[in-house]
């Protein structure tokens, strides 16, 4: 029987989640349902062994900092404008050199961060909706 771990979902904005990583590398799973890859990190959080799934941006920041097993990893989800992003150990590509949010480029940085996995998931979802629509409405085009 496999152990069940609490999953941390980063539901609270601007909260520091103080982790100590327990994996040298995250576990990666092919996500056939949505296309792309799901990335899972193991960590200690408040004395408990937990897991968290990393978005492409969060995973990128953890990797950029070279964090491995036993590394301190303080994760914060923030949303100063319309787009949320993660800060890891006080660093993020969305922050300027002084650690403040660069509001002028948040939109551009977020939209340019759509990687090929995200685009594949969008395409899979669009095709799934088209297939369902065709089955339900054989002779009717999808409304725009």
C-alpha cells in the first residue's frame, strides 16, 4: 500500500510556504488527459512529509535556483495584478532587482511563459470540446 501525503495547493495568496525539499529531482508524470507533464515535488512542511504540484513557472524558478534535496524552498503565490505567479526564496522572473513587482511587464512575462505543454493542453481541450459538440449536435456548427 502506498503512503498518502498531504497535497499543498497554494490557495492562500502572499503566504510563505516554508519547505525543505525531500527529492533531488521532482517526479514527472505524463499527463495524457491534458497533454504535457505534471511535476510533483516532495517536501517537509511544518514537520510533515507533503507533496506539491508545480506549475511550469514554479518548477522553472526552483530549477533555476538549483534547489535539491534538503534545500530550503520558501514558496509564495502572489497576484499583484490580473496574473498570479510564484516567488521562490524571494526571487522570481516577475520581480525587478529590488524585489518589487515590475507591473509594466507582468502581462508580457506571463503570456510569454505559455510553454509548449500549456499550448498542447489548450489544443487538447479545444479538440475535446469540438468532439463533444459534434456528438451532441451532428449538423450544427460550434457557436463562436
